[in-house]
C-alpha cells in the first residue's frame, strides 16, 4: 500500500496567515493527488485534484503543487471558514489511501 | 443538484450483518462509479470499496475483503454496502462518494455519512 504522510498534524494560525501543508507519498503517484477539507460532523469536500487543479467553486486562495512523491497545499490568506482538517489522498493505485490529516486551528 | 444520502446505519452486535444504502439524485446514476469511505470516531479517512459504473468491477480494502460487498441498483439509483461478520473495529461513519467522469479514484461528491456502531 502507498503510505501518505502529512505534516504538520496540527497547525495553529490566524486569519490572514499563509498556511502550508505538505504531503509525502511512499512512492511516486504521478500527480494523482487530491486535497479535501473536512469540518466536524461534515463530509469531506474536494478542493484540489491532480496535484494542482482547483475544483470548481473552490476559492482561489487554495492552491496545490508538487509532483512525484511530494505535494503541498497552500492557503494564501487564511479565512475564518478555513479552520478545518485537511486530508491528502492518492488515487494512482489501489487501495486508495489518505494522509492522517492536518488540523488547522486558531492560534 | 447532486445529492447522495446514506442510510442503514445503527448499532449491531459483533458477528452480525448490516446493509447500508446510498440514494443518489441530481445526475445520471448509471454513468458514474461509486466508493465507500469510512471514518472511525475521531480518526482519519479509510477507503473501503468501490464499484464501477456498470457494476462489473469492484475493489475492496484488505480490512473488509471477504466480509463486505458493494452493489448498485440502477432502477433505484442506489448503491449498497452489505457488511457481514462485523467487528468492533468496523465502527465508523460510512460515507458514499461519487467519482467524477475524468478521474477514477477521486471523490467529487460525498454523502453526509451514516454511523455504524459494532458493540455487544
């Protein structure tokens, strides 16, 4: 199985901060990498697919980059609605696997 | 609008069975593949299974292989997850998720989830 490792596990930030979350795959996933946002008691929401493509309707302050095994999610200016947990997911191989999550909370 | 609504969760004893349903609306059901993803209380996301758009191909996580079966009923626009021989570590919120046409294994719409608790 492909292991997905996110860092950090928790990130404390303030409104307006630039936030960076990293995700590393245990082997190359050919950019088949997605990012999801999840709020408590809610389903995950797709933000980014194929490493850097912004899902329709997602604010442009979210961006993704990377290739091969190393990927990054950036929130350029954190907004109150962005405090949530973020997961990366590879969809290059079975089984589909997720990172352990990064919780973004208030500093 | 696209909607996925799961149902069928509840409390069940270890070793027993449960069938989850995911009713879809707002799109052409038979044109999409579907997945099940679960989340144990306070934990991360775990992919469980998927089924191709024609129902001919299914894949399962090793943790559920041989115990869980996913099927679709195009006449009811519904995806099912039959869960047998349930164990305590199957306790989780189960989400169904749709795959977009352009990417197998990506999940563009999710249901709200249904909670399964396996306990004696």
